[in-house]
C-alpha cells in the first residue's frame, strides 16, 4: 500500500519530468501560444522512429508479437539494398534531427552497422534499441566507432535484477547475456539507457533493478506500463496502485544516484481506481499546477514519422493501422508520403471542444491521452484514450 505523501511525491516527479506547465514555464507557453498551429506545418519530420527488423532472438512473455507468431517473420522486411536506399533518402530529403532504430532485435540485421554509418553521415542523433543479448566485444567496438558519445545512446530492455526474474520473462539463460552486453557497451564508452516493463512478475524487483543499473553506470532508467495485447497475457498486467510503491522507492534512490529515472505512464494511470482518485483530488487541491487548454489537443505538431519493417510510413506507431498508412517506400517517394499526411485522419486537429473527455475534471492534466489508442478502441480520434479506466 502507499500513502498520500508517496502519491504526491510520485505525481510531483511525473509533472516535473513530463515538463508539465508550471509558473517557471510561462515564457515557453507564451512563445508557443503565439503560433497558430492550424496554419503552421513542418516542411520535414524532425524525429523518425524506424523498425528495421521484425525478427527477434527472444520470445518474451509480454511482447505484442507473442499472440501472432507470424509477426516475428522477416519475409516482408526491406532487403539490404532498399533499406540503405531509404537511409540515403532520409539523409537527402528530410532534415531529421533524431532517429530511433527499433525491432524486433536490431542486432539480427547483418547490415545494421552499415545502416548506422549511412545515417551518421548527416550527424543525426541515434538511439538504438536492443535486448543486449547479442552484443559481443566486436559489436560493441563497431558501435563505439560509429556512435557519438555526446548525442547517441543504446537502449537495452532489462526486466529483472536477477536471473530468476529476468529469465522467467525473457527466456532461460538470457540474463547473463543481457548484462554482459550492457557491460561491454559501457566499457566502450557508449551511453546506455535501460527500460523495464512493469509486470506482475517483476514489480517488486524494480527498485533493485534500478540499483543494479546505477551500479553498472547506466545513464537513464525508465519504467514503462504493460498493456496486454492478448487474453493470455492478462496475468502479466499490474495495476498502477501496485507499481506506485516501487516507483516511489526508485525516486528516493534517484535523488542520491547518477542514473536519471523516468516513468512512462500517463496521467490517467494516476486516477485509475477510487483510492488513486481520492489522492489525486487531494493533491490537486493544494497544487498550483494549472493548464490552460487550447482547442487543438493533438499530441504533436506533426514533425514525427514512424517507419515499420516493411517500409510503411505512419505519423506514429500508435497509428499503425489501415487508416494511418501514409505510403510505402520505395513505391511512394518521401515527398509524396510527407504530403499524404495532410489528408490522414491522425493529422487532423483533435479538438478539445469535440472531445468526449471535455467534461472530465482531469482533462486539463490528461488532455485525452493517445489519439491512436482512442481510434483503435472507439474508432474516433476525439474519444478517450482506450486505456483510460476512468472513462469506462
């Protein structure tokens, strides 16, 4: 169980690190508020998330691929020539500032290092996601030679501080391999971030996992919520109320440690049951955090792109459905794909006045959650986030 003070501490930390509008950010709000977002369009995406491979060497219990084994197949992944062609096109046609490389398991692509070299010609900031189990001395050295120590990092998924927890989630005899991969990367001077998914199998272990990561020299440790994709995965889910004590303990540790802590949760998680809502109401009575809603509550200003392993483009991975596809490379040019976004359902403004959430007292803090999740659940971008328990 947790207390009001623990709840307040966690919510304070959430607001602060989500850069929630507070008095010291009024200048920022004044500047951004002067831009008419309906008339302002980016000529190029600034950030790109690119799934370069479907295949994975692990079969994790909580993976969204687990309910459909065909998703692991790489039969339709871009071949090496097309992959590198797309990388060059991104360099030449778009002014990308940061690029996240995801999978599957990225280390399974034999051309991964050539891809990274190609992308780095434009000095784009790279984040590379991996489970770490395939990292050896040679791969760590190659990554060290390619990545920039100041702007780039490798994110490793690590879900337990000891083999008996980690291996139960990701497979037998994998913990030591993942830990070895992290150590090799850090030894080569590569910045390593770790993400853990909060599950029923590891929720009480998360503070110890943070300590392990801090001792290893990990730069950032994040905890992400788990969303079951299939009925068979529901036993892995844990309510936010059961995660909160572990997050509170991690925050205490982070205040005297070098590893930064981030929680990947949304505000509606903080009001997902009656006790949490009572604590939230008490918290909001005494806080000075306010937010003035503009009518446009789209989650971004359309400067992002997600590319899946088949070369299909979407505004975001949460929009990866039939309605969300902007085009497919190389059949469609990048210029045409970027132009197509203007006619996409997820590009249109998500309006506060049209939102079904507008009467919710928590709406100024939540702003309706994810429009992709809203559409996936209700078929309407102005509906509540599909994961919001309070709206159901």
